[in-house]
């Protein structure tokens, strides 16, 4: 199955023109439209297979009920065979339905991405069509930089949505499928084997608790509700505690200055920057510890994330075609839009220190 790729190849350097950017975006649009057609075809095939398996499941369940109605006369091997066939039909049906949901999610995401690309290509075309758009260096550079920033931000948003969709599909969605199967087993053995039913119910309760916690974790990563209710600093404390529980890289948060609320959009940006930096520490740095410092003065917030990991070449990472996570360059652009600044200090073999300044 075709996997959606969401990286628009933006031409590097100030020499790139809106026309060049538009050409590359159109190429990506064509490729994404082809992938969308492939997904549509797979959806049709998978939907037909789900219908076939649903019919098979109904037949197996009906056959099992008929056998159960005459337990005293049915050979044990026939009953066991029918029970196994019913479970197998259910399992295949649930698995195929999960595949169908995954394809539907991919179709939705690629469709949204195609819509974004159309907007980007239309916007770049309008810039390219302006009189003198390729002749005036200063104007071209400004237009190109602005359009490239917009595209990178769109990419970052879509990459984050894709990551969450994959996590939900591989985590809670798969867990819910297993819960349904366990519930079916409990229902089948409830009257005939009370001890096994009790054991299955215990397993089901444990699985439900685990799935519920995973859903809460995803909800917190997607949008911590306490960020709106309590503000940035309490949310960061909770996030660092959660990070220490899940990541295996001990992190310490130190806050100085007067704690208070800021503009909601600035709190969101600051939280997302620190969240992404800690994610990079966990995923890329090979660090054994991390520190987060937050200083709040009257009109300025300063945040620093340090780790003792392997470090990296700053210029290579900022110019990489496939950035880490959301990407440091995108984070710098987001902060710059609000009048802030991100400074990166790192080198291979000596860890990383990334400092954020934001007027509040």
C-alpha cells in the first residue's frame, strides 16, 4: 500500500523564485494525487473484503449457535471446530476493519494535504505572475522566503497530525479491537466455564485501564486542557513529570521569577517549543539527563533546554531536507513571528543547549 509522504521539496537558497517553488509544489501535488487514487482503489477492495468477512462471520456465528442448541448430541470435536472457526472469522473481520479505518484515515489526510498543496501552488502562481516578480531581487527574495515559511509550517502541521493518527491507530484503535475480542470470549464462556470467564474479565479490565491511560496521554500531547485552565508553568511541570515517567531520560524543571499567565497564543507556542525540544532529546540526543530552565521577568520570558547527549552540527540540522520532528528551523520561524528568538548551541560530542527568548 502506498504510504503518504508529506514533504514538499522546497528549493534552497535565496535564488529560488516563486515559479521554481510552484513547479516543485505542483510535482508534489501530482504525486499526492496519484497516491490518493491508489488509496481510493485499495479502499474499494478492502471494503468489499470487509463485506465478505462480515457475511462469513455471520455464517460462523449462526453455525455455532445451532451446535450450542444441541450440546448433548454434538461431538466435542465438532463444537471445538465451530468455536475456532467463529473466533477466526471474528478476528479476521476486526483486523480487516482496522485496515479499512487506516485506509480511510490515510485518504482523509492525503486529501487534506492535496487541498493544502493546491492552495500553495495557487498562491505561488499568483506571486510568480506579478510584474517583475523574477526580475527584482529584493522583492523576489522576500516573496520566496515568505512562501517557503508558509509551506514549512503547513508541512509541520500535517506531519504532526500524521504522527498522532499513526499513534492512535497503532495504540488505542488496535487496543479497542482486542478489547472487543476479549469481550466476545467472555460472552462465549460465561455459562460453560466460570473460572475462565473470571480470568478473561480480569484481563479485560486490565486492558481497558491501559487503553484509557494511553488515550489520556494522547489527549495531553495533542492539547493539554490545563494549559487553558492553569497556564504555561503548571502545565510544564505536569508535562516534565509525565516525560520522566515515559521517556527514560530524567529531566528537571527550574522556574525563577514571578509565575503568571501570558497571552494564550504565546503560552501555546512556548509550551510546544519546549515539548518538541524535549522530544528531540528523547529521540535523537542519546542523553542521560536534561534540564529545563524558565525565567520570567517583567517583560521577557527566557527558557533553556540543555542535555548531555551527543550533540549535532547546527548548520547541517537547520538545512536538512528531513528535519527532526517539527524541525528546529520551523520552531525558529514560529518564535520569530511573535518577536522572539531561539539560539542553538551544540556540537558533536558535547551536548546541546537551546535558548528561547519571548517578549511577554
